């Protein structure tokens, strides 16, 4: 498969966010549908629905959920080159501008990583290269991607519930 240049979406940002969930880069399915976590087997929206008891059938309901929960939904990377959707295949990563975002929204005190790769990329391309506040809590959770088949959907749900129940 040929490598393709990919760009992430704009962040979905509530009016006064206090926490942020970060993926790495939208999947091919998400890029085609122009919305976060659009692959039908990605469990992100199912988990968020179960955590919040809010419906997430439409894009509008998903945006409303993010905004109601004082959340920022974004990706670590602004762009990269990648064949397909696997995070392990990412090359030429360019990080989003978290320094500016966190200056604009200083109440963001928790960053949640949707998978290990988003945390690794954040540590390498954001923490080491941008001026990020030091009073932020970081939480790494299992990826909701269907590529993360080593953990059952039920176990993913339990991990996310245990770590995020105080935020939602």
C-alpha cells in the first residue's frame, strides 16, 4: 500500500474545557467520513455513550456530548504520512499546537490518551518541543481502535470507566 499524507481534524472544543482526549491520527474510515472515530468497529463512541448515558447516534449528538462534558477531542498529530490506518506505520509526524490550545484554555488539567501510541507521540513531539503547563494529569487508556484486539470491548469499557468516571 502506498503511503498517504494525512491531516487531522480541527479539535472539538467545549466552551470551558477541563479535560482532553487525544488520539493519534484519524483512521482512513474517519478521514473518509470527516469525523472522529468513524470506523464502525471503533468502540470510542460506544464507551463514551456508556460513560455518560448520552446518545451518540449522529455527529451532532457526538459533538453535543463533547461540549456538555467540558471536553476537548483532538489528535496528537496535525499531520503525518501513513499507509492505511495503523499507528505503527506513521512516519513524518507533525504535532498539533498544544501550547497555544492550553494557553487559550487554561482550565484543561487532564489529558487522556486513547492508546499507547498517542501518549508516545505526545511525549516525544509535544512535551519535548512545546511549552506545556506542568500541572496537568496524564491518563493512558487502551486504544478503542479495532486494531487493539488484545483487549475485549468489555475490558476496554471497564478501563475507561475506572479512570474517567470522575471526569464525566
